[in-house]
């Protein structure tokens, strides 16, 4: 089942998203959280960090698995998703970093690395709550529009649209990675709950397509229509 909640502004949306994640942590103190990067989750991670600093949230037994990582960037690179997660969340809460997982963007054998990541998620008992953003082209993680849904964690070739959208974080287009390791649809769809967040006018059409259009790998997020527990938080501004 898919539930859409609209917000007038980004801070209100973040408050709702952070509350849902906080409820999950309170409900199950060793939850496995599937986490996402991008600009949209930043305000959510800020609130979770604040609540943890106040002593209202305890991350000490939380485990996390991130959706994706750029190929070719080390954890120390300031545009790697490991760096992003440390900066925006892990360094600010009482999580044990050993329990935080981000795909390895430097792996030589991407296929083997992907299979290992999927095994890890299974070993952790699967994902309790998966946070997702959505790309302008409907991607979730880096599952780009395609002729088929890819099941396992894999190396994805980024579309030009995604590369263009990501250039804002790099010095110029030549610096933007062209491939990424991303969780596939199986781990995402096996998450017990999914929380998708999006903001801004430019995401309005793709959200509508994902919710009301046909389920098709051309709009990767449309697969969420088949999941039993999806909440979409959308803020227009
Ligand atoms: P954004 O990215 O939050 O920066 O818009 C979302 C995504 O591409 O998944």
C-alpha cells in the first residue's frame, strides 16, 4: 500500500520523516535502517542528530546499510557517500561505525562485491525501514530507467540526466563519476517499510508517474506500487 502525504515546506516534511525513523528506532532498538544520500535527507539527518544529542534517541544498537556509492571514490573523498553519511549522521550520533555499511566503490570485482552486500543485508535480518530519495528520472538508489528491474546489488551506469543533476556537487562535469554500486530492487522491495522523501516542484511529475502510472522499469520508483507499506512524503517547496 502506498500512502502520499503532502507538505507545504521542507522543514515540516523533515520533521515527519525524522519522526517516522525515530519511531522505528524506539520500537526496535537494533533496527536495520536502509539509508539514502542526496540533498533531501540532510534536514532529516540533522533532526535525528539533534534528538540523539538531547538524549531522546539511542543509536547504540542500530545497524545501517546505505543504498549506494560512487565507483572510484574512496571513503575519504568528500563526495563519496561514506563521507556524506559520516558528516551528516554517523559522526553526530552514538552509533557504532562498525555497524554502518556503505557499498565499496573501490571494489575490483563489482559482481562479487554486490553479492557480498546482499548477503550482508540478509545476515542482518533484512531492512526494517528503507529511506529513499527519487531522481528526476524516477531512479531509486542508482537504479536508473531501464528495460528491466535489476534484482541484486550491482554496478550501474549513470544516465546523462543523473550525471548532470550531480554536477552541482563537483568542480565540473568531468569529475562526476559515471558509474555507481547500488542496491538492487530485491533488497529495497524486501524492506519491511519504505519511506520515500522528495521536495521541490521539479519532483512533482515524477512522483505522480511513480504512484499512478504503470509499473515499469522505465520509471524505477513505480515498482513501489507493489510494496505493502510505502509512505511518500512530498513537499512542494
Ligand atoms: P536529491 O536526490 O535528494 O538530491 O534530489 C535524490 C536522488 O537522486 O535520489
